[in-house]
C-alpha cells in the first residue's frame, strides 16, 4: 500500500504538468529568442577574443 498511486494523486500532477507545458508553449518563441541572443553574444565575444590574441 505504500507505493499505491491513485487518481487522487495523479490528477493534481497532470494539472501541474499541463500548466508547465502550456506556459512553455506560450513562451517558447521568447525562450528561443533569448537563447539565440545569448549564444550569438557568446560566440561573437569568443571570436573577438581570438582576433585580439592573433
């Protein structure tokens, strides 16, 4: 009985999962835009450091 998982435990978990997934879908464009901006900033910074060293 210790590992019993019934609907009373699964329904709130599925609600939380659905909320997180829905928010991720709503803001996915902004997340990817920030990731691209950060990665381009890091790559341009490392490219500038390589040019200054040579």
